[in-house]
C-alpha cells in the first residue's frame, strides 16, 4: 500500500463561536488524487487552510510525511512540499508571469529554476506567449493557470487545490481539469477541493463528502460518483 503523506484526525476549526469544521478524518496516500466535495459553506476551504497553517486549529491532529505539523507556518510547510493553490488564485498582480513563477520557487536554491519555468510553459503555452505580461491584466482562467504553474515551481510533494474552476468559462474549466489530470499523471499527489462534484470525482481515486463541517461519506471516487445520495445532492439528479 502506498505511503500516507497527509493524515488528518479529529480536525476542528472555529471562527469565534462558530464551528466551521466539527471533527473530521481523512488521509491522502502517495500518488493519489483525492477529491473533497460539498456544497458552499460545508467547510472545505477552512479545512485546507487549517492543514496548510493559514487557519488556527481548535482540536485534532495533522500529520504530513509521518510528522505532526499542527501550528507550523504556511511558509514552513511550503518549504517541505505541502503547497496550496488558493481559492481566488492569489497571483501577484503587479508582477509579470515570469516573476510570479520565480516567486513560486522562492524557497529553492538550485540551478534548475529556469528549466522548471520552461516545464510550466510546456504545460501552459499561453503563459509562455505572455511571459512579460503583468498578472493583473490577465483573464481569470489565465490567472488560474499561473497560480497552478507557480505552485508547481515549489516542486510539491502534496498539492492542494481550492476550487480551481470557480468563476471560469466552461471552455476554461475543461482546460483546468485537463491540466489537473496531466499534473496527477506526472506523479504529483493531489487533494482537490471542488464544488463541481462530477468533474472532481471523475478525476479522483478516492473522495470525501463534506456537509456542515462533517465528513458524511467517503470511498472510491467512482462509487461516490454513482451513489444516488451524491447524485441527488450534488449532481442535481
């Protein structure tokens, strides 16, 4: 069985007196693409922020590469290969595409950064065409490509994606999911948070369903995709 790279047990997260995450368990094994699906407000983004050190944890344990990481800063976790592409992309709008990609490699000190930028350009030819363009002048889909490319520059061991298709045109959604699949096929372990349950489960190996801060279902992605409860609640069937 593949090694467990990320393990979460009993995770609780609160905003003031409101419990957003109410004690969830999940794990991600090496080489997997795991989808975390659920309606808006289910606690998915809060979960990712807690895992990556961006949101304080009220209770529970988080292990990465077999070691506890609760309380570590996001910058430390990124240096260790736990990298998130945030909801809303978070590109550096007054920097060029190349400068954004270089920022993704800020923790690295090696002579392969330029070569990795070319690899990103191979995945996203549109970024190469506009290498010197300011990120803030790009479309939402192009900025999502840039955010994904910037994350790859950190050479992640586990890549967390938060709602990569949000606000994009149908054509761009197709492109983004195509790239997600390509990155996974290249061997990157991924945790995908996504409201588009059908697309997310179609790509994933396993899935978890969140509802009101709890994991209510989990299992093989194909089984969840065909489960009548999932289809009624999230696929409109």
